[in-house]
C-alpha cells in the first residue's frame, strides 16, 4: 500500500522502525498533546504531569495536575520551545483539582484554552480561558462553561467557520454519571454489568457560540456505528469510545478519533457531517507504554502528524511524555495503523 505523503516522514526515522521516536519534552512530564497550527507554527497544548503522590485508582486520582504549559515548534520535528506556565489551578476560581487534557482554538482575534477540571465538589466540568497570544498567559472565565461536564474537550473549526466541541470520558472522566441527564455519583466506571449489549456511552458534540465561551445548542451524542450501521456496544471494548476525542477533516470527510481506554487503542471512525454518525474504520495506534493513550492529528504544510504520549521516559503511567510522528494514509484516506 502506498501512502499519500511518503514513508520516511520524520527525518531519520522510519515509520516501520518506531524505536527511534524520541520524547519532545524531557525536562517535564507532558501528556495529552493537542497540536494546532497558528500563524504557520505548531503550538502544543498538553497536560503537565507531576508526581503528587496520590495512589493509583480506577478514577485516575494519580493524575493530579496543577498547571498548563504551552510549547511551540517551527516544524513538527524542529526545536521545542517551552513558553512556561500559562494557566495555574490556583487562578481558576471554580476549580478544585485535576487539570486534565486541554485543547485550544483561535477565533475573533482571541486564543481560547479549553480545559477539564474537577470543581470543589469533585465533579468534572470544562472551563475556558482566553489570551491575545497563542502562548498565553490565559485568563480563566469565573465559572465553567454552562452545561459542560466530563473531560477531554477538543474543539474543531470547520471551513465555514463554525466551531464544535467534542468531549467526554468514561470511568474517571465521569461521563457515565450524566447518563440520565443529571449527575449520578454511584456510577463509578461505566454503566456496569448487564449493560454490555447496549449501545456504548457516547462522546458529546456541541456547536460553540460565536464568542466561543458557551454552547450554542443542546449536547448531541457522537454516535459510532459498525460497518452494518449498528451502534458499537458497551461490551465491545476494543472499539467503543472511552476518552480523548479528536476531530479532523480530510478530503471533505470528518474523522472522529478517540481512545478505547482500558483496551488502549487509538481508533477512528469516519462520517460526512461534524455531528456524525461515524462509521468505525480501524486502529490508528496500537497500545503505547503506560495505561493511557491520547492524541491529536494536525496538518502541517500538506503532511499530517499525530501527536501522542507514552510513559517511556519514566516507566510510570501517570508521568508521561509527548511524541510526534507522521500519520500515513492509504490512497482512499484510510489511516495506516501505527505500531508504537
Ligand atoms: O491526563 C489525564 C487523562 O488521562 C486525560 O484527560 C485522558 O485523556 C488520559 O490521557
């Protein structure tokens, strides 16, 4: 099979010999990289992992992050510049703990940093902070986005200028607790035993308001269906949505990608509208070192790149490091599976 953009994407690194892929940042632990091209440069908005000495649990209590840094690069494999702390937990009036995977967007001459955090009652919501520069510092809004919950916001702006937020994550991300429309604390991981043959819990998608600070409509489910048009089931753990949503558009098709969490795949599904439904297509990346896997996909000068993380640097699942490699496609747009 031929790729559209060549096999030797990253200078000196062969797609088929991944051992050479190096962490982009080595002086801090970083994860969940959301990469964007602003003004011809790459900006990365990652989580900043720290050792907070919180014991590991199924709710991700050991991911106890307290601030965000922004990184920039002139090219996907170029020098990485750390722009320092751009938002700190102590400056977010509503937030209690756990600054998880963020994303960023640009509109109206303003840069928006979207981030999940637990409020003071330990319920995840999504906040937004603004800056006139892609490198911050970002000033948080006093309250989370009304109607937001759960984790892992990813904001996609279509060619017509409309922006959409995709978000959600089960287990520690608390998406299952909102299944009935109101917060239900007793659901700790997913819908639980006996629900395996029901449609899996869905990520959410919503159009953003013009000022990018609120939602413009009710939330919708991001439906993922199989090749027969049937919803992916909750028991189908190799394919069902877990967390880490991302959207990109290629050749007029919408590619919704995500992590399967406890089965550790990055997968994708394809659709003809930003709202879906999306048909499951395959695995983008097989399991990396560490429990979590999380990515973003970005076009830089006609080549596509995947930013992701693993835990190779520390050997500890909550102390991760971000990496990049080229994303290769077959002629029909299908994404070639990466063996990390
Ligand atoms: O970084 C904390 C959480 O781990 C993220 O929000 C998830 O996507 C997973 O990567």
